[in-house]
C-alpha cells in the first residue's frame, strides 16, 4: 500500500466521505448542491399510477433528474432502469448537477426544467420556493400510505407540517475494529449493546506507544460526525447534534453543561488517555497516514457504503461493530439525503411516481441496497434482511448490519433553518478543535449562541 502524508490522506478520505453522502458511495463525485426557480409551469397529464397499463396507453414522458452521478457511473442508473420496467412509457435521464438548486435555476432559464433534484439544503429549497409541497401527492396515494416507514422518518422532510422531500439514500456510520489487535491485547469482540465506556476501556488497553499502537484512529470524523450523537446517547439532548425537542435551539450554547461534557468525549481520549491522535501527535510518533489503515489502531469509524472498498485495502482482519450505547440510549449518526420535485416540472405526477418508487416501495429500496449500500428506511423484516444480505456488505457481521439501521438518527443540519451554520460549526470542531486540542467547553458556547440567534431569526420569518 502506498504511503501518503497524513494531511493528504485525511483530505482524500473526507472528500470521499462527503461524496458518499451525496452519491451513496460508489463514485468519485463531488457533493451535490443547489438551484433556484421561477414560477412553476403547470401542465395536465394523466397520472402514471397504474403500473399495469401498457405503454401504448400513455404519452411518452422523459423525466430529468439533477444528481451528482457522473455519466460514466454504471450503478446508479440501475434505479432508473428498475423504475422504467414498471413504467415503460417513462424514460429517466440523469443530469449531472454539482449544485442541485443552482442547476435547477439554469435549467428553467434554458426552457428545460429539471423534474427532480437532489437537494443539499432542504431549507434553501423551501425558502426559495423551488420545490413542490408533496403532501397532496402523499395523502391521496394508497401505495405510499401503506409503506411501513420507520416511525418519525418522514418528519425529517417536513416544514410546518408539509412534506417537501423523500430520501434518495440513508447512510449511517459503523465502528470498525482490528481483529488482530483485539486478539493481541486480549480483548473480546464488541457486543451489539456495548457502551462508550467499553469503547474507552478497550481503546486504552490497545494503546501501546512503544509498539506504535493506539486505541482510536487519527481521524477528524470522531469530532465532525460521531460526536453529534453523544449528547443524545447520554440523554442530555433529545435530538442529534445537541438540538432541543423542536429543533428551535442548540443546547451546546452553554445552557446545558452536560452537553459540553458529552461533546468533549474524544478530546478526553486524546488529552487524558493518549489513545486518540491528531495530526501533530501522529507526526511525533511517525505515523504518516490513518493509523487504522496500516493496522496500528484498534478502532476507526466510517460510513456504510465505503466499507467494500476498505475490505480489499486493509492488510489485516477487521469487521464492523455498532455505535456504542451512551448512559441513556444507543444511537448512531447518519445522513438522510433529500430529493424533491421541482415546482417547474411539467411532469409532476410522473416525478412523484419516481421518487415514491425510490423511497417508498420495497422494490426500490432493495435496488438501492444492492449498489448504494443505503440503510433501510423501515423496520420491516423483509427489508432489514435484504439490507443485511446485500452484495455490497458481503463478509461483514450480519447481526450488526441488521441492528444498526434501527438505532440510526440523522444529522439535522440538512433540514432545519440555519442548517449551514450548524453544519459549519461541527466542521470547524474537527478542523480546529481536533487539531489544536481545544475543549468542547471552550469551542462551542459562543459559536452555538450565534447559531441560535440566526436560527431564531429564520424561525421568526
């Protein structure tokens, strides 16, 4: 395996991760973003709800979907192919859109509006009135109403009681562990309901600087992403990223000291335990890349769809574990990736059928499992089993695969007002606090107070 500088490796891995979030992971795309809109063009068309009808009984329709999948990708178009088998009169064309909402605005100006877009910020798309309210479609659709969504799942896509999106992919994290180091230090395989205290104890046991071994891989992802779950796991915040019950306030503003203690967990692992390295500490012990990748750390964390690529790269035995349990509950960090119907679409009924097939049918979900590694959006046993047996996850612990989607809660930074500010704060927590060893108590309060001010201003509109 080639060796790269630690900075370059972390940069590449972070870009990969963010790409995975947008692409669900099998391509080297850049993250999607956004587009704007004028008043929608409305045209009447027969609803293609009756999938048993012949193509001859319908006028041909072409749907244009703005997404971040490059033309050379051979996996993601399989979703379009599966849909067209059910609706043979509808052709679906993917349009590369690095910035989803912006590309929508351009397409309207060119007289060829996109029908569906992959959003980056649902907040922006709603504020700029770029997307359809899906509530009327959902309420009249018996098939959609019968789909067994996990409780609360659709709430992520709602604003003021209106549904604005469905998901094009649900991605969650796993803990990766090195089986060789586990054995070397006399440790047992993590149980499904292991705790963060277990994690810390095991990480300390596997920290042996003399042998070049450290319990936790040197990665900003612990700070950027995993830390968002800690206040919720310990019962000090009701939602991910330390958001309050109705997402109107972030509790890392200093108003709840225990939240800051929770967010300081990985800082303690670094400064007090010495089991987590940052760039400076890694350089001091001559580790030039991610220590897990070269077999020198017990634990790492990664999002599901990147796992198959890692399987072939790592020169040691490893597997996946669940995100550990806090003092109150067991929760995992994940992303929902919204897709919406453009207000300017001339084929809204057909567009609804596409996104419904994608997110609210077992056939669509199973298709997505096979190439995208997306987590199931339902606790339905048939879907959970299909996910655990998807080809992309072949060889990984099936019990962990079945268990993890049910404990996954999603990053609110994609959906709430002030989403950009919230997301940037946690990005900076990784970029600055991780590298400069700044505690959560010193880092968060002033920043989250500003986020809360912006949030209140937007909610007041």
